[in-house]
């Protein structure tokens, strides 16, 4: 947990630092001698808990709290007050502060407040991670269920009512790709385009139905129509997709039970109106390659494979990539993987072997060598460093 202590009294700041360090040495501590210094810290670091004095020269602790409370709703606040300032403390609690500390501050009181708020922070962090994982899992579950539904297959006891209620009137939208020439990157690009444009014109989702087809379901905004959406999709795909493709919309529907029949009709008409898109320029090819690498860095991505994805000669692709991205393909891929490794080392307790596998390396020794070459320390040293408390002390006139 990252804690910022804001107090213009040096003895208070240092006393709180000693108490917290001795009790919880893994916490990162930041110190500010004024609200102005606190603003700088809050803008440049991710802070979980602010412990601030109320009355200080210049901005008050309440004004500091009001400034950041709505911007960072998950950040917790504890106010520090003297007996004569208790009315201010009550106002801070009304505004959303979690607690207050009355001067002179006892160690036991500090530890009790820290432990309670750390427990809350851990629970909220776990819930946030669970929510993100659940959202991702539900997306894949919904796609799998919808794919079976659209194919006319049994979906067991899965309840489709929430989806049906959300889309009382909808259109299906199928993009058919030449399966002999299309690749995973084609599906990736088309799915991105469809998802983005559906969100602009209404609400819905996209599923990769099979190797040849992507299927979207969209409920349009009242001011939008299907023709505009279809033309927007064609214009975007013409710029980025090189294989032959078709965009096949349905009429407006209101009965989910008719989806399998409508999908069958769309497939029957898939031989009509094949659009041959223009080739994209080299700059766009590198942009798409970078986008794909960021989403798939953990896979086996060779220069030759990526060049084939964007239909460029490997030598030319290598030269163009370095020119546009500012570094070579291999170095860029390593940077993506190492940045993810740093995130996993600092935010999880995964073993090094598991982290290496997650970012695309089966050889842990090779992973460790690359990490050390880039950051001049081993993965273990980096994790240990992150676990040490880091104290930022800003010296001001009041400290002198």
C-alpha cells in the first residue's frame, strides 16, 4: 500500500514514518511538508492512503481532500487534527474521510487505523481484480453461448433473458473473409473495427464465429441507421484488410429465435458483392503490427511471421519497423515482455518460471538474462527492491 503523509510539523511526519515503517516495512511512504507538495506527489504517484493535517499554511487539508476526492474515489483519507480543530475533523468525516487522528498521536492509534484501512484496501483490490476477471470471463462465455444459439444448438439452462431485454430491436452484421488467405491478424483487425464502430453507432458485441466469419449484433442509436454503419465498416476495412471480404447486414429484428435462420440466409448470400480493398501504406502496416504485438506479445512472434501478417517483405518490414517504432522489431518485442514482467513481479506472487511463461519465454534463464540486460538487475532483485519502503522527503523552509 502507498501512503502519503502531509503535515507541516517535521516531528509529526517523522514520527508517523517511524511507526509505520516498524509496523509495516513493505508499505511505500511518501512525505509532503505542505499541501502544495502533496499535490505534486498525488499527481505523479499512485497513492492509496493520504494522512493529512487539517490546518497548514496556504491550502488546508480539507481543500486538498476536496481537490482529489472526486478524481480518485478509491483513495482513502485520514485527517490529523488538534483539539481546537475538531470541528474541521467532523467536516472531513462528512466529506468522506475514513478516520481522524487527534494530536498528540499515539502509536497504537496509528497502527490500528493503518491495519483497518489496509484490510479494506486489500479487499477492494481483490474485488477489483475479481471483477476484471469476471468481466473477461463473461465476455467469452457470452460469445460461446451466442455462437451456439446462432448455430441452432442447445445452450442448456443458460438464461438468455438479460441479453434479449438489452436488445429489443437489433441487427445482425456478418463480415465474411476469404478463408484461404485470411490470418489471425485479419480477424483481430476486423473484430477491432466492428467493435469500435458498433460502440459509436449503438451498443452490442462481436464474436469470431468461425475461421471465415465474424458476427456482430447491434442495437442502433435512434439517430443512426444500418446503412451508415455498414458504409463506415466498409470504409475502415478497405484501408486495413487486404484479403477479399463481404459486409452483410440483416434487416431489423426483434425475435432472438429467428437468429439461426437469419444467419443461414446471410451465409447463402455470402457470394455477392465482394469488395477488393486497397493496399495499405507502410506506416499503417507498422501501426497494425504494433497493435497486434501489444495484444499477443506472449505468443511466438517472429519477424517473418509479423511481416507475413501485414504483407511486407521481411527485410523491408524490419527496416520500416525500426524507422517508425524507433527500435528494432526484436528489441520492441522484448520491451513489451519485460514491461509486463515488471508488472507481474510487483503486483503478484507468481514464481519466476510462471512469469516467464506468461510473457512468452519457456526458458527461465533466458528470461532472467534479458531482464538483467534491460534493467541492470535480476527479476528477484527487482521484486525485492519493490518490496522495500520508498520515502520521498521534500525539504522546505519549515524543515530548516
